[in-house]
């Protein structure tokens, strides 16, 4: 014997009309038309093989079957609403676990963490470093901030933060020694360039963006992570290719210079959350991150 429930939309429409005593008020509460409520009620009556309302003058009166269904549905929907409110309240006070690439965490997130906590005081943010690519399920995370190229996994809800901009950077002493500030980008063909295994195509992507022949670029010392490569550039070991946000503070303090500025490439910075979960805390965090990325672009202390 089938125990399939009737349409939940029909039950919701009936419960609102029965509780409020009016089809019109039910339509207003549920943000639908008067006709939609009436159709749902007729569908429910057909499914249950029982009339739920009867006309009395210009109004509607519940039948005995309608009274019985009203009592049950009002309690059931009330419990559902209460439980959902409790779950939302619990989520609001639970830690929000944010995954970050190690380089972004060390060079961008942590220096801005105090400001983020001051401006989003209700967000109990827990940062989790990630050295590998993020899983499509974002397992164990409430969200992740990263750079990449679409299309994104269908299991993600994506908040775009900024287009990715990358460029060559070096310590001021290295730039002066090799006279980079007064050179054209073709001067890079004479250098052994620092590179990283985590971004193997970064130099060629940047070169393509300025129409510089990438085949003539020479690979120098390689590093496993972006963070290590940038630190090598700060130490004067050579010229690195870096995302603008990760070197913004070094440019502002004069630890690094960007002789030819930064160019947009195909990638984007995004905040991704699991699509299966709706968390109201993600949108304010995405807005904050987007503004913080934009602040870095506006400073642009990119040259010697």
C-alpha cells in the first residue's frame, strides 16, 4: 500500500489558507497568486478524495476532513519551521572552516585577518591550509578561496572575487643591478627565471598576455610552492612570477618591485562553497574578500 505524501506545495498552500482563513492572505504570505493557491487546494482534494473547504456566503469553511488536515499540517509545518530556525541559529555560531592555498594564507589572509575579524565579528573563522587542489566535494570545509579557471565543478556555488593578475617581481637590489626598471620585458630573455611547480604555466601565460615570445624564457631555480619562490625573490635570488595579491604587501613596503606591472590572465579568484549546503555566512565573507582584493588593485605600487 502506497504511503506517498501529496504534493508538499499543495499541503503548504492548504495549511496557509486554513490557518489564515483566506486564500488571498495565503497567497500573500507565500508570494504566489490567488489562482495558484486555489489550484493547489483542488489538487490536494483530488489526491485525498475528500473536500477540504466548502463555500459559505463569500467565504470558505473547513470541512471535517479539512479541520483534521489543518490541525496535523499546522503542527507539522510549525515543527519544521522551528527546527530550521534552530539549525540556522546553530550554524551561525559554529566555526566557519575556510580552506586556503598555503601561499595565499601566509602572504595575504593572515596579514588581513585582524581587519577581517573586526569587520565581520560574528564570523568564527577557522583557516585550513591546503597544499593540493580542492576536492569537488570541498570535504570538511564550509568554503574555499582559490585561483583557477572555469568551468567550475557543478557541486560548487561560486562567488567571483577578482580577475587574476600576475607579473614579474624582484627585490629592489636585484632590479637595480640588472637595470630592470629601465629595460623592456625582453630583458627577461637574459635571465634565469624563478618558477614554481604549483604554477608551471605562469610565465608563459604572462608572456602571452604582453605578446612576448615565451619560448625564449629560461627556467632558473624551481620551488615546490609559490610562497617559497616569492621569498627567494625577496632574498634577491632572481625574478619570480607572482599573483598580485600575494605580493601586494611586499610592493607597498618596498621589499619587492614589479618593473612591468601586472597583467590579467584567464584565471579568477573565487570563493567556493558546497552547493548542497546553504550557509548565510558565505555571502558577507565573499563581499569582504572581493573588496579586499579590489583594495590591493587600487594601491598598485608596482615599479621602482
